[in-house]
C-alpha cells in the first residue's frame, strides 16, 4: 500500500467534470422541457369533450392562470 488512491490512467479529472456537466445540462433540459410541454397537454385536457367545459375567453384565461400559478409555485419552492 502506497497511500495513493487507485485512479484510472485513461480518464482525466477534466473529462470527468465534462461528463458531469453534460449530465447536469441534460437533467435540466428534461425538467424544464417537461414543464414547458405540460401546459399544452393541460389545455387539451381541460377543454376535452369529457369535461364539458366550453372554450370561452374566461375559461381559457382561467386555465392559463392555473398553469402559470402552478409553474411559479413549483419553480419557487
């Protein structure tokens, strides 16, 4: 035992950091990509025939308000 940690000579610390940065950016993209597309599904579901809510100006603004407040609360907390 020499007291040194075993390291892989083919992998440098820089490539490990690069891989970590790529994974972090990918994870952020998944989270914010999901948050960005979810409102589209919310609108299509809210105004589907099975719920019976008519597409009026007030209903669209109400659903939009719910989506925006939900995103603000989720991101803020």
